[in-house]
């Protein structure tokens, strides 16, 4: 099985160019390009370079520790892991339905998370490319440059993010790595003061979110051809969907469609995800390559995230965001809704949706009082799925009779997008880099494509390699403190 | 007055400490009057140049982390370890009592749903260390800020003290070890 530009025929004869580290993304990754003497791109790969092995070291831990442990996979979307794990553990403790209070507080936490993460990504990380140009001055191409030239916009971005973080703080107990969600429910209500303080600002936040949607729309209008085409490619899709077809970022069934709109499955109970989603390993990345089993690894890769969710739902259940969705879908005969850079537009629509949901939930007195935790008949296995800011997130645990986790499987959003991101950088490499002298600005084009996915490379880190190698780690005083030998069969000794 | 130059990086961490740094919210604008950024995840500078302050999140888990950390130490007058991972190894160090080979084969060979199992072996992948180490085991560290992560307020207090030439102190309520 071969994807175009994945593997060059004679890599040894080619020149290597690396983009390392990929910047203005979250986590650790790099891109390598192999070029011939005429600068034709022969190979382009996005590598995930770090190993962490969470699945292994949560084994043996008591299950109630899991929601606070696994969120340390990612400090930008910790709430997503916190909640996906909690939802899986709801099943373990037999809480088939958590209380209305618990569900609403968790939703509030989740929408706070989507809001802050989308704001961070758009304003702090991606907007410099879009506002200044993909090959603009590297010294200016960052949030500091945005703050200098567009002070109001930078301020709004910072305050939008702050608001999301405050929603997280009052629901989870702290802004990063809180403890609010527990197996079977949550551990605190909101106080009336907390609720009122957030409500006071909610309408301003909705207004700014809508402005952000319109800003991306204007960027599309100004650069229509570039924005439609840049790094774009057809892809199958996967997302959660509510029973009535509405966008639901917290709960639902799985919807999968092919690139020509055929339904592969719909409203699928996510407990059965593993009948449909398999993962392939490739030697050059620690991140696996998931695919739909029915289509096989060559054809079955797919895309998740804001663009998928906004274009594949039947409607968005809040009025302002739904109006923007309709506008987006209809724009330029649907081209923007199929474009890689359309992800930014979709992301801002989701930010608006989250702001509207937060406002509605804050108006609901269930968040102030009501049952916190529910339990039922203890089970041995639980699956939790949620739409994290970057896409579908799957947590799956088995727990033994001593309450210890014996097995864990996590498929994070960025992993689902692995092949899609590789396709995107190859599209950019073919169109913009091939045959040209590579400059910093041209290389940034590759990163612009990656950034559209808002990848969380930190979430996506798994495991080690195979060449015989030896490494010694020397401390500040020159003493050897670690020594690693990797044998040719992939085993390690030290 | 010329601005102080600050670099930050995330090694084997989760970016939560950087997230917390951004939790200084609007105070970022005040900070930008006093400092300019060199390499950070927010800029496109790929290698750290000469800096006044270097802030490191995360411990070290592979050869690349070691190289970046040494580059930071060589270039930064003051080096700060921020968060549990940098200070003690943190959560990623939970793997220290496990055999790395077992972890790998579990994740890449035997996990259900994994097809075409193999262990990634490309030279582009940096060699992982057998153990995750706190950064002071490899370079000299000037300051440690505990917490997982330390709060935005703690980071703000620490940096403003340091920039103003005071000895940084985190009073009651700002020092946390979670
Ligand atoms: S100390 Fe905590 S917040 Fe900081 S990088 Fe480590 S796990 Fe993340």
C-alpha cells in the first residue's frame, strides 16, 4: 500500500530538510522532506517523536484516579480527557444515566474547554499566518505581532480564552487539571455568585465569538482561491451526533461518511467502536494511523474535528451558530466547507455554539443544586467518547474486581487525523514547494496546513525504535546517570 | 531600558504549564512591555539564542529533550524549571518502574485493534531514555516552581519579582504541589 509522497524510492540519494520543532502547535513533532537535486519533493512526512505510554502505566491504578491522571496527557484540552475518562468510568460504576445536575455541570466544563481551546488556537497560534500572510516576517508572525497591529483583536482573543478558563475553574476547581468530574457524576455545584459573575459576561463573549466567525469569512472572501485550495483533499469523516442529527460535542452516537457522502454507519453505539476502527502502525511515527475496518488501511483513513462536525451535522442546536453554519455550508457552492482552511471558520462557529450553550446552561438552576453522583451495578468494562476540541476522543478501560485498571486504550483526536494531516502537507508540498528553492516562508506553508488541524501532538504520543543504538546521559557534573541500549529487535536494556 | 529576552520550551510535559503561563490573561500585555520572546511555542524561532531567562516545562524522556535542554542552559542566564514534570519528572515518570520494551510491544504489537503491528524504528525518531528524568539531573537549574501546573498567578508573581530584580518568593496560597 503506498500513499503518494509517503515513501521515496531511493531515500539515500536525496537531500533532507526538516521542520523541527513544528511551532505554534501544541506538543512535539517534526516534518521531514526529502528532495532531489532539482528540489522536487519526493517524500514528506509528519513525525510524532515522543513516547509516553499512558495506556501501560495506568494499569494497576485504582479506577477513580484515572480522570485526574489521564488529563495530564494534554494541558490544553485536559477537560476532554477528564470527561472522556469519567464517561467510561460511569459505565464501570453502573451509572447508566448521571443526574441532570452532573450532566449539565460536565457540559458546562466541556463547553468552557472548547471555547478556551478554540480561542487559544485561533488567536494565539493560527491568526498570525492568516492576518500577516503565510510567508510574512518570521519576527512578526506571532501573537505579539498581532497585539501590536490588531490590539483589539488580540485583547478579545485573550479575554475569550480567559472566560473559557473561568468556566472550567468554577466547574472543575482549577483552570488546568481540575478534579470536578468523578466516576458517576461531579463533586461540586456552582455557587450563585459564580454563576452570576459568568452570566454577566456571557453576552459579550457571544458577540465576540460571532465577530470571530465573520473575521474568518472575510479572510476567505479576500483570498478565495487560495483559501479554498490550500492543503485541501477529499476525506471520509467521523464524528459524534445527537439522536436527532444535531451537533453534540458531549454525547451521542458515531456517524461515519465516505468522501462522496455515503453513510458508512450512523448513530452507532460507541461501545462498538472497535468493530469499526482499527489502527495501523508505521515505522516512522509513534502516532498510529486509524482507519475504518470495512474500507481497509489504504482507503479507510478519515478526518475528525471542527470541519467534519460542522459540515456533517444536520443542524446546530443554538440559533446564532446554526445561522453561521448555513452560511458556511452555502458559501461558494460548498467549497469552503470542504477546504482545509475552512477548519478555522468551522472552529469559530463551534466557539460561538459553545458560548451560546454556556449561556443557556448558566440560566439552568440545575447547576446550582441537585444530585451530584449516581451509581448502579458494577461493570468490568467502560467506553467513553467525547468530541474534544480537535475531534473524536475515545477512552476505553477494563477494571478488575480489586478496582484496578487492567487495560486501557485511548484513541485521541489528533491520532484520527494522522493520515489527513500527512495528506495535507503533501498537497502543500506538491503545489508550493516542489522544484523551488526552500525558504523559511515556504516551509511555513507546511506548518500552516498542519495548524489548520490544531493538532495536539502532546496527546498523541505513544512508544520506541529498533536500530541498535546506545545513549548515555551525563549529568551536570559529568557523571553518567542513564544509559540506554536499544537492540536491533526493538528490545531495550539499561 | 532594553527588554529582557525570554525563551520557553516544553520537553516531556503536557503543555499545561504553558497553558498556565497564558493564564496570566491580560497581564500578558504588561509582560510584553518588559520582555521579548525568543524561542517559545508561540513564536517560529526554532532554536534558542542568547536569552536572559529560560523557562523549561517537562522532564527529559528522550535524546532530543536532552539536546534542547542543553541548548537552553548554554544560552540562558537564568534557567527555571516550571511544574512537577521539570522538577521531579512528574506523571510521565510513572513509567520509570516499567520495562520500556514491554510498553512498546503492548502499545504497538499486542493492543487489540492494532493491525500490521511493528515497533516504530525510523532514524527520525529520537531515542527514548529508559527513565524519565527531572531536568536538574542533567543541567544546573537556578529556580524551581512546583505545581501541576503552578497557577497563572504564581507564574506572574515569580516573573515580576525576577524581572524587577527582587528575590522571587511565592507566598502562602501560590505554592502548590498538585
Ligand atoms: S507539571 Fe503538570 S501541567 Fe506541567 S507539564 Fe507536567 S503534567 Fe503538565
